[in-house]
C-alpha cells in the first residue's frame, strides 16, 4: 500500500514538506475564472460551517506526491524528517491556495500580525539548526512560472508589485491572472473576513495526500485519479526521469531538445517510446520501466539522449512525415505504403534503418522496401499482432547485429508453409481479413496506374462486382448458374473493386451495366481508382473475366513482392486444392504508431 493521509493545507505546507513542480509537469494553467470559483467555494463552505457543525471542513481532492529521497516512508505525518517531494497531481490547487495566502499576507499592513506571520511560515520553509538557519520557498516551480511565483507572489510584498515581462505576448502568465483576480476579490473583504478566510483555508480545507517512490505506480495512480481529465503523458514522466540523470550542464539543453522533439512528433510522441523499447528488445509491459532499461543498456542518460533518443526521434519524424526533409522518391514511396498499415509492428525496424539515411540512402531505400514487403505479406498471412511483432523482432535483431542484411537475408523470407497459406487466403481474402484486402487492392491500384494515389483509404469500401446475393431472376444467375462456381467467383480477388460507401449502397445487386455507371460516377473527394477503372471496359462479367483478372492481379503480386503464387496455382490447380486447411485467425489487435 502507498502511504496516505488526510491533511489540512496548513499541515501540508509545514516543516517536513518541501515541494517541487517537476520538469515533466505542464506550466501552471489556471486562470482568473478558476481562481474566482475556488474563492467563492471557500467563502460558501466557510459560511456553511459557521451555521452548522455537521460539516466542519472542506475537502478539495487528492494530492499525489513523488518521493525521490530513497528513504523509507511508512506514514505521512507532520513529524517525518524534512524531505523533498515532486507534485505529480495537485499543482493547480496548491499554487492557487498559496497565491491566496500571499495576497492575504500582503493586505496586512503590519508583517508581525498573526495572519501575516503564519502565512509567511507556510510559504517559506525554515531549515537547519537555530544557529545555521536557511530558508527556501515552500514550493519551487519550473521555468518562467518559478520566477513569477517567487518574485511577484511568494516574496513578501510581491503581490503588490507590478511586473514587467520581457516578452508578455509569447510568455503570458496565468499566475499573474490568478494573483490579480484574487487581489480584486480579497479587496472587497473586511479585515475580520480576511482573517476568517485565511484561518478556514489553512485549517479547515483538507486534502488526501498520497506519496509514491515508484514513478510507474505514480503514473498509473495519476491516470486513475484523473480519469476525466487530461492524462499525464508517459513522455512527461520519462523526461523527468532521463533529465534527472543527465550532467547538470546538459539539462537545460536537453530539456529544450526534448520539447522540440515533442512538438515535432506531436501525437506520435507517446508511441515513439514503445518503438524505442522494441528496438532494444525490451518486452516489459510497463513502458516507463522498459525505457529505463534501454537507458541503462545505452550506457546512461547522456548516451541514451544523444545516441538513441535524438537520432531515433528524427528517424520517426521522417517516417511519420512530420519532418520535411529531402528523401529519394523510392524512400518516399515505401514510407507512404508503410503508413497505410496502421499497426505499428513495422515501425521500430524502419526507425532503425532510417538512422542511416544521410550515410547510405540507397541501402535505406532497399531495406525499407523489404520492410514494406514483409509487413504486407504478414497481413496477407492473416498473422496476429503477436506473431508479427515476433517476426519483426527477428528483423530488428538482425539489423542491429549484421551490417550485411539485405533482401536475401533469412529474416525477410517466408517459410514454405507461410507461402502456401497466403496462396490459400488469396482465394477469399476479403472474407478472412477485409483490412488487409483493402490494403492490397489500394497497392495494386497504384501498380495499375503507375502512380501513387494520395487518397484516404477510409473513403473507400470493397465492392463485389458479382454480388454476394444476386436475385434469382438477375443476369448474374444466368452468367453464374452453378452455386459453387458463383461462390468461388464472388470471393475471388478478381471480383473486387474499391468504391465509396455511397456508391456501394447504390450498386449492391444492380445489373452489370448499371454497376459500371455507378463505378464511373466518382467525385473530387474520392476519385475513380485504377483498380475500379480496370473493369469498366469489360462488356460482360462472367467466370472467365473474373479468372482472367484474378490471374493478372496475382501476377502483379508476384512481380511486386517476389512471390510465386502463379506457379503455385498451376502446380496444384485451383487455389481451393492447395494442400492446407484454413488457418485459424488470431485476434488482430493493433499496436498504434
């Protein structure tokens, strides 16, 4: 169990507790509206308590602290030895209350009055013996927040000063907005009301304080406590952990670089660390602990930051097309098709390869081509996430240990059984894995057109030219009178095209001539794709037309990805005669990238 205790604000802002806002925390973000709401809530609670003794206090939530002292902490009391805590959750409330205390203190004309003296003791910690007394502000913020908090709030008389910011436009301070709002509100109170408000906020306002010495547990607890709020991201936790182990002279530079990487990667920043962990073969379920192991493996925080974090982040930014640099057309093409595969099993291998972009772009292009090929073939195999990750782990291990990895390397080869299984799946791929089927059709469409179609895959659906349930009196029944032959042709790769959902709804069981008109009626948002235009010149759509188109598309697959499904089909006859049974389909939960 984590140590926890219910404390008043005055107990929390007392001798043992020295509080820090860690570098991974976002700047103070409350504004005047939130400050006014807190002020009104305190006044209302104070009035209710004066009228009734049944509710003698006001609870404002949980404060989560991180104890990095390394000393055992069994209980949280005001008698524990003085130590420093990082505020994982509760910064906004604590800073706002301390600002209120500072405003109330500075409204006192005599600093020796009880309110002023007690408020000062809560805002400034006294340390050392009576002969070697030192002081520090009870709470240390970060960046510009620290300067403003200490100079214009916590310092005696600071709330009455008018700061001059060097760059108020680019660095607006919400701390000053909160301070000024509280000053305006407190100015409307009489002296006795200010005294009552201070006493109530200090001694009747309660929080539950929880302390953790493990950063992963603190992170998980934060998420539980803030289920409806904005979660503290793993990269924030990792930033504090890595930077705390850096040489002091590098911390400022590293912190700035970390923030630049965060802006560069945007929403992909969280997934980046999952991929870093995979590159170094760490399979721990906890991302933070896993990355810590990578830091140790890299030779410490400084080596990790310079040789792992920065270069891999730059690689990932190029991969995710969040960093515009000059890359060859071949690399751009491979990255385009990889990013269509939303599951991130391929990303760690691609990141590792892209580290050599400047040194050997030709080799990078070749290896990315192999990664793209292998990623799609794994999907045609209908392999689940676990198997794909294991196979790519083998590729990563080979890339890290062997400088001669190329297209002929064993890690890029399919087994005979895998090849035969893919051949089996291709006869009804849409039924087995619609997502993989759409990826394949999009890629074949580009091969037919000779150009990359920069379209949104979500705008298209798979359409069966020969309907899955044609009416008994339709021409489809005349063209495909045998039910077994009709079923085989319906699910054949040669019978599939890509159109919009609206077109699909209109096409359904329509006649062939009507379907062609519907297919051709494309729009600017979802233009006619080559994979669909490919069928429009066919006068009728019979079994031989489906078979001819299937043979053509299988031939394209063979040329694109060095497979031999055409020969396999000839050696065994029709695909349904392949000597294998339909493999069971594992769950295809995605790993986002």
